[in-house]
C-alpha cells in the first residue's frame, strides 16, 4: 500500500464517520455504499487539503472524486502535479 493511500485511509477512518470496519476500507471500496454522506465528504475534502497542501477545484467536487480511497489518491496526485 502506497504512503498516499495509507494516509488517505487514515483520514477516512478519522473523518468519514462510516459504519464500516477498517478491513472493509480497501482502496477501491465504494465509500458511499459504506455510508459516506455529503456532509462527511466535505470534512474529508478539508482534511485532504490540509494533509496534502492542495485545493480541490470545482471540477473535482463530485461524488466520483470521493467515491473511494483510490479515487481520492488519484485526485491528490493530479493536484500535486504527479
């Protein structure tokens, strides 16, 4: 597991308030199916922006960007120019 994926997984565990155990949080697990809400998505976004020193543009503020840990990792990588 990459460092970025591990960090995002920890952020999800801390901020997402989903009713899933840590084992269910694979990189491709659908977080909305696990109980992620629009309100907690905002908390995740802010935590990710703080952790990775990025800012999500309007075009990324949709369900697709926050649907999984992998999707968030891909978005952060794009924002960091990687």
